[in-house]
């Protein structure tokens, strides 16, 4: 009888040890998968500053996809160019306006790409109205031809955004992610 009790205790100890080992292995696999996904496929980003208002506010939390083909109006996370960057490694969030080879003209708060007016419904906001009411243009006037391998990016809050109209076009390799999902704050959860 004592041998049966000892065997039972050994089996219970083995079962507990095996369970703990299984849990540890499962946690390592899950954490490893999350690391790989968020290191190579997705990025977890936080908006810092007002340059994309009202589309994104300061402290919004976003998920972006690392491997993508930039298209006009995509919201992207980019490595800030050295010309605009006060902090090495800083990341910006902007909207792709011009593609390689595009001729961009901004005149009287209207954007033209290759001679055609660009619809920008995301600019119909209180910030633009305040500038227009004050007699100022919301987007400075300029003309630019985007070189091959570069993209023209701008913030949605144009009058304060540090973007391509200040630092010029951005190399493709500096566009690190396309914003696909906002998960914070919860009342603004949205896919893009």
C-alpha cells in the first residue's frame, strides 16, 4: 500500500512538473511568435504631436504593416529625414500625397497631381476653417516634381506639420509602415 501511495505521489509530481514545463514552453513559443510578427511584419506605433489632426490625435495607438507598396493617400510611418529630425531615429506619421514622377502643385489650398485636382476630404476640418477665416492659406503654395524612388508626404494639419513641403521628398526605404488599424482610444477604433 505504501508503494502505491509513493507511486501516486511521484506521478502527481511528474504531472505537475510536466504541466509547468508545458506552460513555460507554450509561453516561449507565443512570445517568440509575437516578437517575430511585430519585428518583421507589423509595428505597434504611438502618435506623437498634432501634425495629423483631426485624423489622428496625440497618443493614439496604431498598428502598421511593414511590407507594403505605397499608394496615394496611404497614411504611413516614416523615419524622419535628417533635415527635419531633432532626434535621431524619430518616426513621423504622414499621408502619401505624391508618388515617384508626380508633378505636385499646391495653389490656394488646392492640391493638383499631374494637372488633376486631388480630393482631400480629410482636410475639411476645424483647423483649415480657422486658417481660412483668418485669411491664411492652410497649405502653402508650391510646385514640385517627385524624383524616382521618392514620395511626397504631408500631415493632415498642414499649417503646423513638418513634412515634405519643409524637408522635401522621402526615400522609399524610409517609409517603414502603412497604418492599418487604430486600437486606442477604444472609442476611436478604426481600420485604414
